[in-house]
C-alpha cells in the first residue's frame, strides 16, 4: 500500500524488476523489500522446510529477508537497492548457475586507509562523535552500512521520493548533523559493511564488493541497537515484522505492505509509528501496549519529563490525539499470544496481562490484520566491542545480551575504544547525541587535539536532562517482565535454523544446559544472523530451567565475520609452511558448576571431557569398571567440539616427506589405526541408534602441479606398505569423481576409507552411551594436583574437592603436558590453535573429504549443506577475550587455497570462523602406562577425532584385560627417552 502525503511524491524514475518470474514496477533508489511491499508481497523467501518468511528487522541484522539476486545468493532485500531488470528469486535453484558474489582481489593484500578516528555508524551518536572530533582537528572517517546516513532515528526520506515544502524537524535535524559533519571534514562511507574488528587499529570493511582495512588511532563504535524479540507461535509468518521495519518502509520508502495494521509491544516508538502511519493515510486497526495504563501514580515521572524535555512530552500527546482522531483504540495491558495465517498473516490472538505478566483468563480475542508490527524495546549491538574484548555487564532486560561497560565519555576497558549511543546503553536520540559528542571530544583529546573545556559542562547538563527524561519515560512504560515459561513448545526461537522452544527444552532437560552446548547440538545461533535474534532468549531459557544465574561469558561468543561476507573478496594468497604452528594456550575454562563436593572414590579417573575422555568412559564402563570423567569446563567444548570432523585415514601432506616431524616415521606408524577407528565410529553410531552424520565416501588429496603428483606417488607407496587402500587418479578420473573441483587440478590420491562425522553431535552421543553404561561425568572440575597414595592409586586435588582413584588416565589433549607435570613426567605435547571456517548452505558440491598435496587445506560439505574449510591454518590467543580467535591472514590464505580447489566457493558467503585446538606430538599418539608410575596412563593423540575410539578401545582393553588387540608399543611414551 502506497502511503500518501501532500508534501511527498514519488520519483519519476522507475525500474522493472522480476520476482519469481513476476514483473514488478519499482522506484529507483528503493530497496527490493520496499518495492515488493509496494506490490503487497510480504513472503520473500522459503526456508529449508518450505515455510514462507518475510521482512523482520528491516535493518540488515536478522537475514530473514534474504533472496537470490541475479544469481547471487543470500542478498538482504532490506538493504539491496533495485536495478533495472533484476532477477530476484525467493529460493535458490540448481537450475540457475550461481554467480560470484564479488570479484577476486586485484592486489596481494587488502587496501589500507589510516585515519585519526574511525566511527562505526552514522546515526545520531556516530555523526555527533565525528563532528565533535573533526571540529577539534581530527581526521575522521565514518562507516555506515545503510544507503543513507541517519540511523534508525533520523531515518531520512529515500531518494525514491521527493519532498515538497518544509522538512519535518526529525529529518531536518538529521540532515543538518550530516551536513555539519561533512563541512567539518568528515568522510562518510555509505553501504560499507564492517565484517571484523581484529584490533583497535585493524578494522575490516566490505566496500564496493572489496575488503579494505581501516587503521585508526582511535575507534568509536556507534552501531546502535536492534529490536528485542518477544516470541509467540506464528511470529515468523510473513507480514509480522518489527516496528522499526514498518517504520523504515513507511518513513523512508512511503509504503506499508497491507491494509489492516496492528502495532503491538512496549514503548512510545509504537505510538509514534502508528500516528505517523495514520497521518499518511495508512490503516491502523489497533495499538496494543503491554504496560498498564498510566495514572496518577505517574505524576512525578510526567512532571520530570515536562521539566527535562517538554517538547517530547507534547509530541506524545500529539500522537495520542492522532489515534483518537482516527478512532484507533489504544489497548493498555495487552499482548499478542499467537499469529495465524497460511501464506501470510491473516489474524492475531491477543490477551490481557496482569502486573506479573500472567495472561488473564477470559480476555482472549482475535483481531483480523495483514501486518503486525512488534516493538518491545531494543538490544544494543555489541558484537564488535565484544570481539575486541571490551568488558561487559549483564543487562536487566529479559531476552537481552550483555552490554558494554563504559565511562561517562564512552571509553571502554580497551584503550582507544569508545562505545556510544544505543549500542552502549539504550537512551534515545538525545542521549546518543550528547554521549557521542563527549566521546568525540575524548577521542580528539587522546589524539593530542585541543578541546574546549567549556563544551564539557554544557554537554553534561544536556545529557543529564535527556537521561532524566528517559528514566521517567520508561517508568511510565514499565511493563511486566517477559518469560518463556508460558509459551508453547512449537514456538520458534532460532528463526535462522527453525529451532523450536520444545527442542531447546528437551535438550536442557537432558543435561545439554548451556548456550554453547545447545548451539553445538541443535545449531541454535548458527544461522546467517549469527545468534543476534535468539542469543538472549536461549540464555534466559537456560537460566529459567536450571536456576543458574547468567554470566557474561555464558552467551554465544562473538566470531568473525560480524556479518556474512563474500568469500571471493577475502581470498589473498599467503606463504605455506610445514605442519602446525604450536602455541601456548592458558586455561580457557569458564565453568558453570563450581560447588565443592565431598571426597569421591573411583576405580578409574579420566582427566578430560573431550571425545577421548568420553570414549574412554564408554569402553571402560562397558567393560565393568567404575569410571569418573572430569572436565574443567563443559564436555566437548575445546578441541573436540571445535574441530571440523574429518575422518582421516591417509597421511596428511605435512605428515610425509620433508615437512613431516621426525621424518614422518611416527605418523606412518599410526596408519593402521585409522581404518579400525573409522569402523569403531560406525559401531558407536549403530549402538546409539542416532545419526552421527558419518559419511564414508572417500578422501581426495588433490594435486596442482607435477611435483604434487610425484609427492602423491611416493606417499601412496608408503601407505600401501601399511595396508592402506589408496590409488592415484589422473585429471579425467578426478573430474568424473568430483566434477565441481577445479578443472586445473592434475589429479588426486583417492582413499576410499576416509570420510566425515559431525563432532557437534558425536561426542554427546558417546557421552550418552557412556552414561548409560555406568560412567559418571563431572564438569567444572579443574585438576590441580596429583599425588600417589601409599598403598597404590592416586589422590587428585581438584577445584571442587578431592578424588581418590585406583588408576588415572591423562586425556587432557593439548593441556596433557600440564597434567603430566603433576606427576613429574615430561610429556612432549603442545597445543596448536587452528581456525575453521564455515559457509552458508549450498547445493551439493563435494561428497568427499578434500585435502591438498602441497598446501594447507581440508574441505567437506556437511549434512546441513554448509562447507567446512580448514587444513591447519593458525589461530591466535586473544587475551582480552580469553579465548582463541581466527587471524585475518589465516582467513585470507585459507580461503584463497579453498577457492583455487573449489571455485563454487566464490558464490558463497563465509558465515563464521572459529578457533579449535590441535594437539602437536611427533605425528603419533602417546598411549599406555607411564613407566615408574603404576596406574597412571596417557591417552593423547593428534588427529584426535578420528583416532579417539581406537585409542580409547585399545587402552581400555590393556587396563581391563592386561593386553590389547592392537600393539600399543609404537605409541608408548618410552620412545622419547
């Protein structure tokens, strides 16, 4: 529905676009979402279950509105401007050839731009900060993702429309702020997406389809906020959107995709939007406000608002007058409990709520509507600040994520980083502008610029008045706290992955009761929005069901990239090296359980709750032993849960030849273990009755050069001597086997026993099997000291108490050397933080495990359809975040190699990268009892996910039966002495 105003007309310039074969007339310079809304189209895409989805946030954060545009997938329709002849599709099809998302870089490194101050976000706070710093003499660049500056508040009229006459005050104020900033020398870069903050002076940005690095001396993050979701059954229907999305369509593009609009939620923004819509001849059926109706008890707050900002109070009165004039009911104390419809929204069910948020029996009624706009307040956008390690604090608002701690000037715990506006603390535009200006002045002063001291008291006074107004306003609009407890199981929580509340509840009741564990098991938070929508809800559900208070470290960890980014734009060749790069990594544990326990006794104590510890727990308990497995964090959280799930049988390229440790001999000794371990994984899958997503389709180690081919010939000869089935393919054979690989490859080694497994599921399934067999698991238990008991066995001091065990198995992976030190045993084990990269979902491209004969690379496509990219590229430790993190050079180099081997990657986005932990030994495991330390064993191996079952099975046999079917002598610790 086109909105009408005597002062605004459409631009005469039009475009014809095509949506699923239907011609759509669009206005030049409007977004795809606006053009489709003008044609009353709200169903923009289909998810993998075939359900229709539409515009939700309207600001590029949620990725619900992604479409295919001219063969390019996952384009945000709310951010992409129309062009003549655009072919837009609601879902991808194998019948259309995917197009590269970006051109390959023309340089050997990303272009770099230095500046005094970089401001991220061109809303009220960002522009105010930029103006203040520029007026003090700083060289300032502002980066903004949207087509126009102004942010969610100023939200200017798009160029698709022409304004006649006087500009409304809000638009006028925004235009003046932008004009003043540009006049002061500020450079504003629009339609630029920040995809990573590697450090204060290394900010990666996508500009015109290419990645650029900005290197500021000071950084101000003013990325605003996004609307807080409050879910209910049906909230994913097309036509249900945030108030901000509706406001963007109506205010910037003069359109709303329906004729019966309901506005619901909590706060004055809903009132403003409804009034604006009515004044533009839109049709509003009803406004629902969750807070109780204000009364005399709010006299003090209203008086405060009148003193602090009387003009804002009169605006609110005007909005109420508009609703009254158009006879639109404003129903206080109501909320939406369900939305109904087939292809789009048709009606909603609403109920009254009492002061405690409980729904009042007998108040249920239905409202016919085709658009529902929901506004329940905002969540600060903190991902960039969290990525830099800025100190956080919990938010008191339900379903919210942690906020960033700042001083009055916006300075964070990280030197040179400021966070201002709603991205720091929700407070509205006036607070944002005042805090932005204070931060701009503070940054300028830190740069050595002269700042007028007279500015500070004026700004502080202005800020105090604005904060007084906001505090009083939200006391008037105080709504009962929201909760998930009363919602039906079918309510969707994670919109990207379609994860329902029922599935989350079931997993939590089974002990998968942290956001990190839920993410690994169910994929909640793994979609294109990267958890922005569901993170706060998942964390609150865990708190509600377990009774444990949330902590700032309990939410999903921030990962590169902040937004999905085209792989093609990030591919830069990097030099190769041999093996892995070892690094020292401290204790990364963030235990959720720390309660002290009384003395415990067990036959066998296993230290380490990764895949090795879980397999040991299973095989030992199944053999009749009493076994306790302790983990200082959560099971499957470090190396095991962060690896790519390759099932290797052939040697890796850096385990053979000149790159191999110890000449490759120890790695070759390991070859017989691989096939047996794969078969054990298959047996575990069968025993569990669950899918571990094991797929044994063979592994391909590809060759780019004749030198690579000769290398593979020699490697194959060695592997065959150890009984490994493998063969060399020429280019034609390789193309027939895997046609999507690069036609430039000369051939490959094919090993039919190789494959893949889902490590995000497999360890938890083994944990269930072990528990059912009688093994006990105890998390949050950090082993601190081990001493022998006089009559045999060991006394183990942990963070939660003492454990006495007849035997102890060190299965601590990369941290095994620390455990060995406690019994005075040197153990040549080091950690090597490695990165992994995952793409968005793709049509089937590769069916095999892919490696490279001369470069670091592993590729595999998951059952989900995403492609995992790894191969041993180094990650690094971030001390501010206290976690391992991907490195920019590794991301670029890894993607360059991957794109050379699988060109189809150029049509995909990189969705997430993370750092796992590899274990560096000499190429072979260390397994068995330690000489001179009766009852103390090691079970440590690189390539741990593949080999965990065979090592655990063999060691369990040795412990319980006195010998194992597999000779463990080649893997004894004595080989190092």
